[in-house]
C-alpha cells in the first residue's frame, strides 16, 4: 500500500507514526469517529485539499489515499451529509478538508465540486481504531474561570475572526488566555489562528474524540464535560470559546451554552445581518454584550443594530474599535 495522507482528525492519534492494517468492514460495524482509509476519486478542483495534522493545507489527486474519520455535517451554507448515507458502493465525500468523511446528501450550488472518495477499509489493530481510543484520562475539574463566548447566527458569520481579535486584545492586556471551539465540524486552522494571536493553548471537540458535534445530546454532554476539564487544567485566566455554526443548528450549541452559562461574562454574537440579531435574541431570551461580524461591517449596519436591538456593535477590524473592546472586556471580566 502506498503511503496515505493523514488529515487533521488524526492529530490526537499515533496512527501516522505507528503501524496499522486496513480491513473493509461490513456496514453494521461502522460508527462515527472510526478512522478509515479512502481513495481519492475524480478530477481535482478547489476542494481537493486536505488539512494536515499540523493545520497546513495539502493538495491531493486522483488515486491518492487519505485517512480521516466517519462523521456527520449539517452546514447551513455549504452542505449536509453523514457516514450513515454511504451506500454499498462505498462512494463518499470529504465533508470537510479536515478529514470528516461521509456521503453528502444536500449541497449548496455555490460550492465547487466536493472531493469524491472511495472507501478502502477501516484502520485496524486487531479491532477497528477510533478517535475515542486516543482520548486521555482527564481528572474531573469544574470550569471556574470566566468565559468570553462567541456564538453566531450561522456558519461564516465572523466568529473565528472576531475571536482572534479578542484573544489578541486580552493577551495584550496581560491575561493568560485559552482558546476553545466547543461545537462544529472538524477544522484545526481556526484554533491555530487563535494560538498565533496569543492563546497559551487551544482545544476543540476533536480532543475528546468527536469528528463533529452532530451527535446524540447525552454523548455530547459527557464529552463536553471532559473537554471543559481539559480547559480547566490549563490554568488560564480567561477562556475565549466559540460555539461553531449557530446554537439552533444540530451541533449541540444550545447544550454547550447551557453547560457554561454560569461562567459566561461576555456574550459576543457574530451576525450575518442586523435582523438576524433579533432572531437569536428572541430564541434565547438574552441580549449579547456585543455584536460583531457582517452585521457591523458599516456604520449604517451598526446604527441599525442599535435601533433594532439596543445592543452595541463593533467592527473589530477597525483600529478605533479596539479601545472600546478593551474597555468592555476589562469591565466585564473584573466584575467576575
């Protein structure tokens, strides 16, 4: 077998550096989080790239082998699919470049052709190898530090970019910051950008064996408890956390918000437009402390957010917004 490419979801494992076998398993033995080997099919295009365990992107070509994990995605703006939808022919797709593999069943017409894959077999060491096999034992430790929580009205609403600015400003103010992505679909480079901005460490749901957080609520609660213990042991002053996609989507974002509610000192809503701010406020019955993202791109948008929702909005990419952001963060965190 030629050497395969390993995707980001394998970064918690040792399968790139230690031997394994490959065996095709019957469908009734498949499960979310299983590591699988697939062959790349089709004509390469813009989405024929994988994110390596380092977070760097790598182009792959027809007949290359890639290792990822079976999972589910439910992206409002791009596509929906799951390992459960894979047919007997083994045809599937890279649902994300980070190695989330499954059959896409609904896709945006604006998206380039997805990377076609053909199931070769499961990664085996006597039995199938799963992401959960590499989750360390973590002593339970309740989260007892303040959280700046970013939520969105949808995917691609500016959460990661806004979080990067917030991490930078908190670091400049002298805080020891940990970054965390609590929900979403696997992609490492978002969290790496927060580490580059100054976070002393970063975590996401992959660290607790989830290729995405589209999973049963009871499973997510248990895994998030482990993730929060990991974060607690990091010894930070403040956590900047992102709930990927939006809290109303199937990624269990509402459960994540519930589980850290007592720690949230600053709720940042990244919105696609001013009217979307009203929808999230209505759904959760809580006003954010700050609105960012496209809903704050212009002075007209900022004024409309204030008029509709009576909430401050900031374009965090503007230098003049930084002192206002710093004042807000200091006021809310010192009150913690």
